[in-house]
C-alpha cells in the first residue's frame, strides 16, 4: 500500500515535519510493508520556511531582529536549494505563538521585525523573496515592516512616529526616499491564503484583530488607522491598496508591503506545492493523510486539509484527516474530498493535556487507523 502524508503543523505544538515523522513511524510500525511519502506543508503562516527548506534541501540563516513589542530576538529566513531564493514568514518575528493571551496587544504590536528579515535577505544579495503571511500578533497595516525597510512616518507636528497599531491614525505624511533600493530589482512572491482587503468590515481589523487581543473599541480604532494609512499611501505614493484581495493578511502587513514592491500573489499552498512532487505522489497513492491543529468549517476557506482534499479528489484518492481537534461543523469537508475525519483526542481531555501528550496521541491514533487500513 502506498500512502502519502501531506500535513500542516499543529500550531504551537508540533511542526509539520514532526507530524509527518510521527505519522510515518506509526504507519510503518503497523504495516511494515507499506510505502510512505512525507510532505510537510503550510499555507503561508508558521512553518512555511521549514517546509520549503525541507522540500528543496535548503538551509536557514539567522539574524537578530525586533519582536512584536521591540524585544530583541533571533529571527531566521530560509534559503532554498537553488541558493538564490529566500523565504520569510511573518509568523517568525511578528508571530502570535508564545505570547500569552493576556499580553496580546495589537495597539502596541509592530511588524518591524518582519521588515528587518526582508532587509537582511535583500542586503545579503537574494533577489527572489517569498514572503509568507499568517499567524501574526500585529495589526499595524505593515507600518513596522515599512519602517524597517526605510520608510518614515510623520504626525501632524512633523514628528517621527514609532510604528504600531495605535500609531496608524496619527500618520499625516510619509517619506519613502530612503526605502532600501534592492526592493526595486527584487522578485517578490506573496504566499497568502486569505483574500481579505485592507480595511472595512472584511478587512484586517474587523476579521483578524479580535483574535490578537483587540477589544470592540480597538477594532474600530484599528480599522480607522488602516483607512488613514491607505489614504496616505494613495495620496503620496499613488498606490491604492484598499480593495486588493489579500492586502489585509497579517494585520494589513501584506497591503503595506504592496506599496513598495510589485508582488506576485499566490496561495501559500500553491507556492509550496510548486516546489514538491506532491501531486504526482497523490496520483500514485492508495491513501492520502492530512491534518492540522484544529479542523472546523473555516478549513474550507483554503486551509491545508481542504486543499489536499480537493487535489486528491481530482485523482479519486481517499483522504483521511487526522487533526488535534475536530469540530462538528467540520463534516462539510466531506464535500471537498475528505473521506474521514479523526481527532487525536482520547475521550474528555483538556487542551493543555492534549498538547502536552500530542506526539503520543498522534502516534496512537495513526497506528489504530493503520490497523483498519490493513483490512483493505
């Protein structure tokens, strides 16, 4: 039996690579005769760099950058196997993972560190950059990233503003004359699986900032800030980003970055797919296994299991989804190529206990499913 595993990470718990390794071990232990192909996957958010480095036999480079609240941290970007392409994920320096819920603050948070990573890659000579969006704690419209790349933001008193979510409403003018020149000759790809616009009811603030700690009042203020930034960009740079699908990704970081480059916008899944032979592996498989940390009705909006399901459906291959948690409304995925859904949880268990024992739980669930597959 030929089995292909195409798995996302279990956010904040296990990387996509770790998930694939555990599943493969369980399958091989239960069915030594089976052949298993592993494809760690991502959608542009956390783990995108690792997946592309893994797929192309590349490497990582490290640089000291600012975290979301200005703290110094070690960031990284990937260099793909062609030794010409750098990949940066906004979830690295601007990520939400590891920040306690009571410390989330999109009014103070800044995407400056993501800009530092992009700048470092460009200054080291990489002219093709893939930027993955998702999993951030920021909602600053890309103000921080642009500041790191050389843009200066001024208030009504001509004072320089420090980038943050709260600072967006105070921006009156900008100076882009010192934006890093290497951007002009760079080929930039955006890996993004959301289509939200920059501001408005379907924009970055209303859709994403509540999960980053924003109150109802702050959502309104952040949206007003995004609208203000968009107006300044349009007036001074002649760049209208307000209604571009995907501009609202990563708290508007994607939209802000659009003002200083001409990106090629692609699905995060499609970007990683283009660097692998996953489609051929699925075509040649008997069974496909996928999964993520939490599968629910939102998964149908382009998340990894849905994309794997649709790709497998093209070749009439059955797909088993094994996730950390499965919501009742996830049954809708059966219309998108998913044959069966399983949670790794064993009876009533707290999220904390489930995450603590996730590796063992994933192994056992996969091993038991393999027992059923042996009957086929």
